């Protein structure tokens, strides 16, 4: 900021809810409005997240400060016009000019710093991106199999837009009760109406084409149960048709089938960066008829998103999703590999887990091994980036035990590494029925030790150890585990792994 003796004209804009021309303690700031300075120096500023603006280092002279006028909004401060006349007469002068606005049809909703999926929830006279979202720092991106830039927005559609800071978007317009959006087979981004709509009340034409989960975005993708006004959402449909977002009860819409679904309790596991970006994964343990497990596909990432976390198929790793379902009738241990991409700084793992009577263990990168229940978090060390390269993949595993089974295994096991083949990073899982000393070594094809991953005492239970091989050439390697048996015996097992560049 400039030193205090530099001439300036500053102020703020607020929503004058009681129309008295004075800002009350609870009256909100209004971001994204143009304030124009005319005089010896000319400038235009947008009010920031606190509604503030400041014209600094001004030459002496006479100025006019004018607030942008928008349809539907009435000025309450200043009393006589949208402008102030200000005379700067001395080097240390600071003049404060505030503005107040009111609209009987005002509508506000919050957006976050960086990427958001947004929509237009009320009818407005100006549907340009600048008119609706003046603080945007990227284009508005619609999605139609690929991202497409838009300068004019449509009702009923959702758009990806990035903002420099979190703020409240204020609009004045008419209420929208129902929006019908054409959708193509696969992923689509839909918008909102003027009131919250439960996901269970979404309707489709033809009926029953909507996949189970709808995803919003709050610094990362989230499974949502409510379509909130002003935001946009990923929906997946099994064939082309229409998705109807409506606050009108479905029984009053003749001929339209309701796509109601029962929302199960989802256990949440999150990976977070210091920047605030979050990657959320969900575990559904409430599928009463299933005796297996499955992964629901993940929606596409934001236009330039680099950070993310996915459940991956333990076979070839091609299937990636944010929700994994483990049926109540499943009677075997389920291991769900997790891939975290683009973690360029220290990583925090957090969870909100009830468990539905099952033990759930997360293990992997950074020596993490934790039976998770309730709400908790743990910070992991930063792996760092290879010189000149991108952030390395980080591999974790989520183990779900059958109901009633202890987290302590009955026998020693050494699992096949995942992924395999791999490029740079893979995860080796093993289990100990008793505490003991464990050595895990990597050998090349001629039997030479190339790395010792661990040589230490460990507690009983499931363990995961990452192997980072960026300095090794491609080829076949072996990993050998040796562990104390607890009764004077020793467990030894060896498996192959394949490094491919």
C-alpha cells in the first residue's frame, strides 16, 4: 500500500438493506462494481471482496467519483446522485466516499477463490460474462464433450469460471422456478434455479437416465445432495435427453418422470494442499444387495486443473472414480488403490468416517498407516519434484475389512505392487499378524540390491510402502520382504515388478 501521506480517495459499496443511507453492522459488502475517477487523473476500479476501492497517489485538483449504475438497483448513498465531487488540496489528504445500493429483487450467492462452477439463477438484463460475473479472471467455459469458451451465458447451463478471491455475487432479477437443459450422453454441466432443489427431485426426459451421483465443486469436486442457486453441477446421463431442475413439485408436472434416488451415507476421505485445493473421495458402504465393489466414474477436471485424487481399478488402472461402493454382503477384504496427482506441496489427508461397522485403514505415501474413524486429519511430508519435472504421483490404499473382522490380519502377506507395470512410483502392500522387524528390499535382474525401502520394527496390521524409481532404468526388478515371525520363525516372500519409461 502507498504511504499514508500520499493523497487518495477511498471508500466502499454496501447493500443498504434497510434503505437508510447508513451501513449497518450486518449489511453486506458488494464486490465487482465499477467506480470511476475523473479529473487530473482518470481511472476505473472494481470493488473488492469487502466492497472497497482506493484511488492512490493522486495529483492535486478536483475529481468526480462515480458508481456504476445497473438495472434493478436503487441508490441510497449519496442521497442526490451516483457521484461525489472531491477536491484534493494537500499532499497528506485522504477522502472517504461510500456508496449504498438497494434492490427489492436482490439475490446474492457466494463463489470461492480460483475455479467455480456457476450459473445464472435469476433473470437479468445483461447475460454477458462481464455483466453477471465482473470479477472473472478467465473466460466462462461451457462443456459439450470438450470445453468451449462463452461470452454470453444461458439460463439452465453451468459454467467454469475462475475468480481472484472469494466474494458474494449480487444480482437483481426475476425468479426462475424451472429450467430444462438439453444433455448429451455422458457428462454435462447444468445450472440452478432461484431456490435450492434436492438432487432427489431432479427430473429427466426420458426417465431414469441420470447416474446416481451429482457433483458440485468447492476447491475440488464434491458429491452434492442439493442444487444451490447460483452454482453449477456435473450430471452424468446414460443417453441424450433433458434434465429438469425445478422447485415445482414433480406431481404438478404432468408427463415428466421423477429421477428420485435414495442418497446413501458416504464416508469422505480428502487430500488437501496448502493452497486450499481439495480432492475428495467417497466410500459407499450402504449398498444392501451387493456382494462386490465398484467405482463410479469421475467427472472431467476443471479446464486447467492439475491436482486430483481418484480411486483406480486395481487391474490396468484405466477406471478412475471419486466414489467407490463396497456392498454390505461383501465378506472379503477390499483394497482400493488411490492415485493422487499434482500434489506439489505438503499434503494433508483428512476424513469423516462412520464405517458402518467396518474397520477402514488408509496407508501409503509418507509412511502413512491409520485406521480411520470419526473425523481426523494427518499431515504428510512434501515429496518434492524431480528437477524440471511435474509433481510425482502419490499412491495410497484404502482397505475395507468385512463387518466384524479385526484390522489385525491372520497371516503374513506380501501383495503385488500397484500399479504394475509402473512409471516412477508404485506402492507395495504387506500385512503382519504380529509386531516384528521387517526388511523390504529391491533387487535388479542380476540380484544386486538397488534400494532398501524399510529395515525397522513395525506394529501388526496392514502396511504400505511407496517405491520411487525415477533414477533407475526401465526393466524387471524384484522386491523381497523378510519379517520376524514372532515365534522365532521368519517369513520371506519375493515378487516381480516392472518399471517402464
